[in-house]
């Protein structure tokens, strides 16, 4: 005790204040370390949650595909494919007819006169349409039988679920009262299969019918219509050839084939259809959404990359300090605009503006103008560019700023102009930083939701890339948009619900990859400086 | 290119000693600075500088930090144009009788004539070969034979050829500090300047590398007019023919180097040289 009251300098050092066994330093360390820990844990939880919710999807999807096959609906779908090809042909013929009527009206014929003129083509049209009837009826009948079987199967499934829950809650009597039948798909399918000879006969008649009728295609004096009818003939002959292929597929189809889990996986990743709440079969294919997302992102990057990098070069290398102080905060302010406001602007102003501009006579030479949809990939992409510009600008400007001033001086001292210095020294030196800025901008665009949901048009179909550059004016749906749109309305735990989680997981992986590569490139950039 | 810069170019070419070395008066000033006031924003950096820099001599600028010697050096090839707030208040700088701050003079053309080597070696992150020919590339010269010839000539001129001839395609940044600085000198020579401005070229180098650069300066004197800024007074004494002493933005004294170091006219100069301040 006595010794302790003697305060030496040595003792003072041991007397640090502590609270709950923590000194101030360790408390601070704990605080900041805790913050870092919490963010890592949250990230981990999000990943886990996504995986957990998404993981059940493939099993469910496989079951669904298996049901689709076992019930024989897949078989009907094959025949329906043929039917659809035939109706496409009919539609084409119809478009020729309506064009003819249109032309006659333009030339000043009245209704009666044009009726008389079109009589011949009219007859041909009806004859052709009649050819399609037997096939259509065959498909409808087969579909009715098989979907009735599928529906009662699902009903029985529900009943047995119900029974299980009754048994669990101990209500034996009620459970026993439920009448549960076994549905044997084979019985129903055999009925349909037994009528296969009819199908073959229908096809024979169809081919014969088309071949008979084809020489009597009406003749139009008009060059445009004549070209179209020639095209129609070609298409009809192509269809005749295809019939045997359709038939082959239908006959070769086997009900007993099982569905491996990999098939569920590939039909999700490479599936070309996203159809929900269908009476026949739900399809969860990623391609329409992914291609939509990337199309929108490409449009956005097309604008954002040159603008963002150009602005960064200007601000960093050319602008006077007064300009820099003005421009920089302005561009960075764009990222503070809520995305829903930008989407609002897109619907109210930008989309309408684009459609109006596309209607200008002076732009009529562009073959996909005027556009029909106000909300399309271009509208969304243009607005997303606005959101990517601040990201690209800020990061690219940082990269340019990291180029040592001495490089610029050395280049200028050798008599190069400012432009030469920028293009030959500054930009190449900062290139990897600029590339990673672009990548991160791309990540920002791919992950953006509100603007695409409001402005992309939300049509779930693969954009027709074959049409060339005009594809950007098609309405599309995106991975982010579909989650935002559908997740609120699906049944918790259903296949649809899990499919949306899988889409989320894919998005997560994409942005993870983008960030990873951006980091890699930045690291390479730092090393090359060495 | 403006008329004046054409004239400037022509005059410099006509007076190039390689063409007609017999006739040239070796003491005639190539650069004349008269009544020169210069400021960064509100802060005046140079006061009333008057100075002649002779052709084919080495001129050293000495003085304590912040005395304006580097600023004046950068005024000679208009590198201060890059600084937004830089302003000339009075006076002019003439090269061969042409005022280089005349608005008709093309600064890039001027800088091709007056090359510069910086305090910190700053090769570009490109190959050694590309570093040397950068000045030719920006002039649009693509002929391989001419580029090869220039690389060899300039690297030999900068006493670097033997060390790097086998690895011309490696990065300029892979060289040692002294080699990098000589690469920068070679790079400046490739453009074909008449004047080389050196801003403390040895301050970041070890004594061996410094000795090599100093030796190089001696040799370069035959072909170039050299202006060197240095903190190292022994270096100024070793390499220069004439020396200018600056203090607080003023030119205190300028004279032949021997004169300055043996018997300076001004007391301040003597105090600085003998190490009593600065």
C-alpha cells in the first residue's frame, strides 16, 4: 500500500484509464474493426440468402419440365410449332392482301370497285386459310385431352398436400374423406398417340393442298405486290419441306425420357423464353432478360464512355481552374439525382422526344425510322448513360490525375502540342485506370433498376439483333427490371419466386466479375508505374 | 506556324555553327533577357532581370531555394505557359533577336529549338527506343532508317548507347536513375535543339552518375548551348563557363565562373559561395 502511494513515472504509465477492461485505444480499434466486420458479415449473409432462396429453383424447374413431358404436353407443343409456322405463312399472305386494298384505296377506287378487283386474291386467301383448319383442330383436341389430365393431376397433388397437413394436425376423419385418385398420364397419352395416323394424314393433305393451290397464286400487275407474292411462294415451299422435319420430331418424341437436372440448368441459362402464369407450361429462360440488359447497357456505354472520358480529359488537362471548379461538381451532382426521377423524365420527356424526332421527314432515310415504341432500349440506355457518366468521369479523372506532371512537362518540352501530349502520353499512361472506370460504369448500368423498369418498354422477348442497329429501338425487359416488377407478386417459395432469385444471383455474379476485373486492371496499372 | 517562328527557325539555322563554325563569334549572346519581371499570380518571382547567355557556353544558375533560378530557366522555353497564373509583367526574352513571347511565336516550335532536362528523370512508360524517338514521332516522322539512326546517334551522344544497345525495347523505367537521366538527355537531343536547359539534372543522382552527367555536359558544349540550374556549387564551378547568382528573385551577379568563385564583386555572392548563408 505504501509503495503504491509513491507515484513514480513508471507507475503512471501503468495507470491508463480503462472501461470494462478496455483502454481507449483498444475500444477505438474495436469500434472500427467492428464496423468492418459488420459489413463483411452483411455481404456474406446476402450471398448466402441469395443462394439459399435460389438453390431450390433447379429442382422445382426440373419437376415442372418432367411433368410437362410426362403429361405429353411437350408432344403437343411440337405439333403446335408446325401450326405456328403455318399461321405465320397465313399472316404473310394476309399482309399482301391488306396492302393490295390499301393501294387500291390510294389510287382512288371506291369500296365496291376494289371488292371486285380483290375478289380473286380474296378467294385464294380463304382457300389457303382453310388448309390450316384440320391441323389446328387436331392440335386443339390433343391439347384439351392432355391438359385436362395435367390439371387433374395437379388437383390431386394439392389434395394430397392438404391431406398431409390434415393428418399432421390429427384430423384423421377429414383426411380419410378426401378422395385421391392416381392419374396415369400414359392412359391419356395413348389416346392422343393412337391418333398419330390422323396427324400424318393431315400433313399429307396439307402438303398436297398447298402444292395444288400454289400455282394459282393471284397475279398482281403491281411490282411491289408481285415481289411479295414471289416471296410468299418461296416461304410456302420452304414450309412444305419443313413439314417432314416437324413430323419426324413428333413421331420420334418419347414420353418416358427423364429430365436430368442439367436440362433444367441449361434451359434456365440458355432458355429463350420467359413465360409465367401460362396455361400450358411456364418457361424461365434467362436469355431474353440478359440480352435486354446488355442491349440497354451497350446503348448506355455508347454514350457514356466518350462523354465521360472526354469530360475527364477536358477537366483534367485542358480546362482552366475556374472551369474545373464549375464542371466537376456539376457532373458529380448528376449521380445525386434519384433514379426514379430520371425514369420519370424519360417517360415524360425523353421517350416522346425520341419518337417525335424519329418521325421527322428529314430522317426518313434511316430505314427503322419512325419508331413505334416510345419506351425502348434506346430511351432507357440514353438515360442510364446519364447515370454512368459521373462514375466514369470521376474514376477516369482520378486515373488521369495520377499521371505524373513530369510526363506532361517532358512531352511539352519536346515541342509536342497539348493534343499530342494528351493522346500519346497522358491517355496511354492512364489507360488501365480508364478501362477500369469504364468497367465500373458498366457495372453501374447493368445493376440499375428503376430507369429500366420505367423506360425500357418491358417486353419480354429477345431483341431481333438480326435487324441491325434498329434493334436498339425495340422495347426490352431486363434482369433487374423483372425482379423489381414480379417479385412483389409471386407466391413465396414458388418456382417463379425462386427463378427471380436465380436471376438476382446471376446479376450478383456479373457485377462481382466486373468489379474483380476492374480491380485487376487497376492493380496492373499501379505496378506498371513502379 | 507563324511568320515570326519561321523567321526564328531560319535565323537559328543560319547561325548554326555546324554549318559555318568559322564565322561565328563565340561570345555573342544567343539569348538576351532584358528588364524581365515575372510573377505567379500576385507573387512576383523575378525582378528586373538583365542577362546575356552566350552561344556554345555552359551557363550555370546558382542561388538558394526559391530564388527564381528555375523560374527563369522555364521562361526560356516558355514552359511557364503551362502554369495558369504565370504572367510576364515587363521586359522580354529574345532568342537570336526574336522576342519569344511575341504572340506570333509558336511555343511548340520554340521548344523544339530549346530542349529541357528536368530535375527528376522522367522517361515515359515506354521502351527506351520509343522514349528517344518520341520527339520525332510527334513530328510525324515514320521512316524506320531515320528513327534507328537517331536512336543510335542520340544514345551515343548521351553516353548511354553501350549500356542499353542490346535492350532497346525494354521499358525506360527499368533503367537506373543515372541512366534514366541520360535517357532524358538523349530524348531531348533527338528533337535537334540548339539549346539544352537543365534543371538540377543531378540532384537525384549518386556521385558516380553525377560525374558521368558532368562529363557529358562537357562534351555537349561543342554542339549545344547549355543552361544549367544547380544547387551544387562545386558542380557549377566544374562544368560552367559563366555563372549567375540569384537571390530573392534578383540577379545579383553574373560573370565568368572563375571570376565568380575566385573574386566575386558582390558581398552577397561571396557569402553564399563561402557557405555563410543559403
